[in-house]
C-alpha cells in the first residue's frame, strides 16, 4: 500500500464490521493512517438522502 511507503499506517478493509477495529488499530499507531474501504458507487449514490433530486442532475 502506498501509505506504508510514506511512513503511514495503511490497511485495506472489505467488510463493514472490520471498519471500527481498523480505525482503532490506526489510532493506536499514533501516526498518519489511511484506511481503504471500497465503496460501490451505484449503491452508495442510490442510498444517499434526496437521491431522486440528485439523479435528476444527470450525473449517473
């Protein structure tokens, strides 16, 4: 992970239940950290409050 190359703590997290523990590990390191959490852009967009309004803008 690129973060480690710059001296930061880096972690890749795939499951929702692993985000909290990853944050705790990052804070325990006491240095800059990057936690990479992949997000499905379509699901994320459609679950956004007021999605119907944003969808009318033609972004997706």
